C-alpha cells in the first residue's frame, strides 16, 4: 500500500514538471517571447530533468519487478491518468483561454474504463 501511494505521489510531482516543461512556454509566452526557440527548448529540457528525477523512481518503486504492487501495464495506465489529471488542473488554473467541455469528460470516462480493464485480473 505504501509503495503504491509513493508511486502515485511521485508520478504527480513528475507530471507537474512534465506539464510545465511541455506547456509552460505557451502559458508564460509573454515572459519568454524575447528568447529564441533553442533557448526555450533547452530551458524545457532543464525542467524535464526534474520530471525524470521523479518518474524513474516512481516506476522502480511501483514496479512488480522491484517488489512494487503494479505490473508494467498498470503503471502505464496510472501514468496516463495522473498525466491527464495534472494537465487538466494546469489548463484550468493557468490556461484560461481553454474551457473544460463535455467531450473532455467523455475522454476521462474512457480512461477510467481503461483503468478498470487494466486492473481487472
């Protein structure tokens, strides 16, 4: 139970860095537009390094291969659900130009169903 919780918490932190690295340059466009694309890419890579500092331990702690509670398939689906959840929060808080619509909820429902089917023994 503790390894599973640690895995999910590390994935949340990892995905916060990932979302910032991937979409932060769009969110903070006004502060970054004076820099060229290469500088922004390098800056994003620096942020993504922190993503990996949390992602890799999360997968090792959670993987059944290392004594964790999750199969590789379960880890992947957890990762996707966490990623979309973190992105949704990021989009709603920072990207005020987009709104959450019914089709997004339909997609989330599909992910919940994916979790159900992946975890089904």
